[in-house]
C-alpha cells in the first residue's frame, strides 16, 4: 500500500512512518517543520535529541534498506498539497500534520487563530486534493478524545443514536471540547464528514487519547531514528511530563484536584492503530470514527502510579488548575472498534514506566527546569510568555 504520512517529522508521525515502512508499505512523509519552530519560539527542546528529517531518512535507508520519500512543505499551501498528492498517488493519507498543543492554542489570540487556521485550512486542502485527484484515497485523520469533552453520558465512537419526540436518527456525537486546539479538531471532523457525504470520500477519524512513551521497535534501532519527547508546560503531555518530573526530583504537577480522567495510549499502540485503520479502509462515502485509547486514568491516578513506581522519592503537588475544565465528572468512553480490528492493547505497566525512567535518566541534563511549570492560563486573554505573535515563527 502507498501511504503518505502528513506531519511525518513529529512525535507520532515519524515512528508511524517507520512502522508502516518496516511492514513493507511504500511510505512518504510530509512536514513543514512548524513543530521545530515552536521549540525555538518557546525556547525549549525535545528531551531526546532528534536528527533532521534528512538525517532520519538516510539513517532508515541504512538500517532497513527501505526508502522513505519526503515532501517538505506547508499543508496550508493548496497548490503544494495538490502537487504532492498527485505526485505520490497514495492509497492512504495519514494526517498528523497539525498544531497539537492545547496550551499553545490558548496563549493569546494570535496563537488561537494560527492553530485553527493551520489545522482547518490544512485539512481542507488535503480534502480538496483527494476529491480532485482520486476519491478512493482513504483519509486517516488524527482527531482527539478531547473533541467530546466530558459529557454526563457514555461517549460513543463518533456517532449517537438519538430518539427525539418519537423519531430516531443517527447523528454525530455532540462535542464540547476544552480548548481552541481541541475545537479545531471538531471543525475538521465536521468538514471531513461533509466531504464523505458530498464527494463520497472515505475517511477514518481517530479520536486519540493522550499518548505516552518514548520509542517503538524501529526508533530503538539507531539513535538517529529517535522521535521527539516533550516535557515543557506547553507541549509536554501529562504522563511523559510526570516521568520527567519524578526523575528530576521536581514535584509531580497535578492540576486542580486531579480527578479529571483521560484516555491514554502507548506510542507502540498508536502506530499499530494507524496500520490497522490503513489496512482496513473505510467504505466509499463512509465517515468512520474510532476512539483510539486503551485505558483511562484520572490525572491523580497517573501521578500516584508514577510516584509509587519511581525508585527514589517522588512528591505530588496540587497546582492551581491553569485550565478551565471539569475535574469531577462522569467518564465512560467506548473503545472497541480498534480491538475488533485486532489491536492488542499495551497497558501501562511497571516495565513500561521503568523503561521511561531509563530514557529520561539518560537525557536529564537537557531539561530546562524553568520550562516545567504551566505558563498559559485559560482565563487570561494575554499572558507573560515572551513571544505572543504566534504563527509568525511557525509560518516562516
Ligand atoms: P507533533 O507536533 O509532534 O507533530 C505534528 C507534526 O505536524 C509536526 O512535525 C509539525 O511540524 C507538522 N505540521 C504542523 N502543521 C503543519 C503544516 N501546516 N504543514 C505541514 N506539517 C505541519 O504532534 P504529535 O504529538 O505527533 O501529534 C500528531 C497528531 O496526533 C496531531 O494532529 C495531534 O492533534 C494528534 N494527537 C496527538 C496526541 C498526543 O498525545 N501527542 C494525542 C491525540 C491526538
Ligand atoms: N495535566 C496535569 N498536569 C500536567 C499536565 C496536564 O494535571 O502537568 C492535566 C490537564 O489539566 C488535563 C490532562 O492532564 O486535564 C491532560 O493534559 P495533557 O496536556 O496531557 O493533554 P491535552 O492538553 O488534552 O492534549 C494532549 C495532546 C493533544 C491530544 C490530547 C488527547 O497534546 O494533541 O489531542 O492530548 S485528549 O486529552 O484525549 O484530548
């Protein structure tokens, strides 16, 4: 299968490209390196050192004997996207290529507008390229569990059967997300569902939970194949951050009372879910939604698990929640579709956490302690971050 991975230089996109390549698929990646520029803007770096895309692709050819093609360019550039899709002629497009940090989107107006423009326009350009070039191309799009928010009813996989005033219908599950970033994913989902209806596109929207983990079978083969690992208060995600905090002797930062519950998934399962979705495409005209996570834990449970497992001393600090989010809430989200396709979940275990401690120990000298505490408040419309003119950097 020919698979084009958009955002293929990122935390998830790069290991996915390697996983698909290792399984014999013909893979190319696209990226505009926006993520590397957010690092410059924030003054931070990935904990694990990462090579340039060119070096990564060369290393993969040396290690595996396989080629990964690369298309460097911005998904917001419509002619570029059309040319890339027409040139590579993929069977499947896996779309990771968006600004993905909720705090980044909440810094100020410029970062909000940049995030929504980048994500929504990029996705529309991909949809138009598919519609014009080949409507059989299967779009596998990364969405997020955060699209649903925390409703007081069970969360279904994308669709909801509703009975209202004696009539029934199947509707898109109502969304109530918690940041302008998460909202960009909701807008994408609605646009893609519309594309499936009007153009007969085939699409799978993967509503993924918070990812944790540092490596996969392929990224471990050579240090040049490593993927990024973020820990800062803007781009670091909760479990990865808490592992680093434990190793550094920094208190584990639980926001609010820590009862807020999230779906989690290990990086090795992410790449496998993408394979399963790609190899089992949606039907023509079908907007298929899978909830992509393997277990759910409250933030406090995550902190307690890491603190208990850490061989040294680890303390937990309840930090004033910088976000506006429900802390005590109902949570029961379905996630059976990927298991039905063959996913064998990798659950959080001592072995996995111990491995993460080892990775962090190896690179802990690279951590900037000043970047750990949260700096972005959901309540403010401006803040004290040094750079507030987003996008300027990201789009150069
Ligand atoms: P990432 O920021 O590491 O990777 C995204 C990549 O997309 C980056 O390399 C970036 O440079 C690229 N990109 C952004 N805008 C682009 C544009 N206009 N043109 C071309 N490339 C562009 O993020 P990630 O953690 O790998 O996440 C990938 C996707 O998965 C995102 O869409 C994210 O919303 C989704 N997701 C991530 C998580 C998680 O915990 N990391 C969880 C659920 C969903
Ligand atoms: N949290 C803490 N302490 C921290 C960091 C976070 O308590 O130090 C809490 C947050 O308040 C939130 C939860 O942990 O309640 C998750 O925060 P996060 O930063 O790990 O994840 P989130 O902002 O939701 O975003 C991440 C990815 C995003 C993806 C999303 C999946 O950055 O791309 O879409 O996870 S989900 O959460 O299912 O929407």
